[in-house]
């Protein structure tokens, strides 16, 4: 089965700790994305990557970092510099050169106390 | 610049009634339009999309949407609501970012409640 996996489903951290969220896809998609979702605010783009070893900041990149060393993987690190990290994080992927619809993973709910 | 407006953050219908979720967009280029559904604590699932061709598009779970260029709208409908349709629905338009790469611009979502 092709798809996107995110792990873990729920993550708890203490304030001041960095945490890395995993995202893996076996759809052979070129592009991958990280979104943050808060109630009533829709989806906000954190980072995206169109190709291996390259990524760009989205609308709310401050306090986050990513890497794209493999086509299949796009991990997101939430650093201690992120002022309000508690949120639902969604990873997505898409093929380039098509209609660009995105396919989503199941999400990771991060709670920082 | 592209933008998406979903009218009504909360919509409530009775089971068996018509579902109508409204989406208006602005785009300086021919748009690609999408509707996604999200169930609680899950990722988003593509319901349907419009790229080119027929303006009435059919999706999964009995949903359909009509692209109306003159009205810049892409409203989502379903003739008869089921309890299982209760979810959050997002409209999106495919636009371009500063690097001239395609990206999706999202509406804020509409929460659909279905009453027995």
C-alpha cells in the first residue's frame, strides 16, 4: 500500500526540548510539505521541499527546521525557539508537473508543557 | 495572488438533507481547485478536484462540486447527508509561490455537523 506515514501519532515534550517529527512516503512523490493546524486557523505551511537536498520556508518557518536527505523522508524538528509548539502537524506530498494535489499523512499531535 | 474564502465556519444539516458548502476563490491564472475532508484527529483526504474540462466534478462519498468561473466559486454539494459526513471540509486553490512553484492556498475550513 502506497502512502504517507507519520510517527508518532501523539508526542509529549517539556518546554525547552527540541523534538523531531517523522514523515515517510512511498508514493515516489517529488515534493513534500509540513503544515501546522490549529483550531480555526486552517492549514499553515511551515516548510516544503520540491527535490532532495533542497527546501524552502513556508509562511511560519520560525522555530522549525527540516532536512531532505532522501526522497522518501522529510523530518521536521520543532526547536525550543518555537514559542507555541503545541499543535497538530500534518505532512503531505505531491507529484510535480501534475495538478499538484497533495496527499496527507495521519498527522502528529504535539503537546508541549 | 490567489486566495480562498469558505463561507460559514460551521454548517449544520439534518440527516437526509442537502449539503452545500461554499467556496469562493481568487486567482490570476486558471485555477486548479480541490476539496478535502478531515475527520477528527486524522489527515486530510482528497474528495474531488477540478483542473480542466467538465465543470461539474464528482468525487468520493457522493460529493460533487461545480466550477463556476463567472462567480469564482467551487461549491461542494451532496444530495443527502449521512451521519458519517460529519467532518471538517477544506477548499483549496493551486497557486504559485515567490519561487514560481505551485502550492496550495487553503480556506479556513467548514465544520459540518449532521443531526439525526
